[in-house]
């Protein structure tokens, strides 16, 4: 995907602050963080939504998210975290490349999610 910003990040064409990587995913700090430590888990291969992603890499995804969230929580001394994924423009997906937001949370951080 020549136009995909996340594909360019994965290929190294766009600089990023990488936290970790696994065989099929990278974890980077969000360039416009909503809270301190806000990070993204991005698939190395281009899939538009979760439904496009092969089931064979789900276990690796969960392990990557768990490892990254634990590391980020320690780094920012958070009390918990939100894991958010938007699928499709109507659901708020801005970049059409599968990714998850890890948002470390502290009491009184002022960030609000209404669901």
C-alpha cells in the first residue's frame, strides 16, 4: 500500500519511536498521544480491519498487546489501561490499516471514553 502511513512506518520510511516488535506486529508511541504512554500496536502486513487479519496470528497479537501494555504501564506508573480498536470509517478508524491503541490510565487523568 503505497499511500498507507502505517505501511511506511513498518518499512522504516517514516521514523517512529518503537517500543517493541514481534514477528507480525510493531508497537510504537503515538505521535499525538491522548494520555502519557499512548501507544499503537500495528500489524506488519497491511490488513484494513480486524476481519481481514488471518486468525493464525491472533495468539501472537494478544501476546504482543499483553507484553507491550505491561511494559508501558510500568514506564508511566499507570493504574490500568484501555485497549481500543476502531474498524471502518463509521466506527472511527482514521488510518485504514489494522491497529490497536494502548492507553495507559491514571486516576484523574482527564481522558474520557464514552461507550
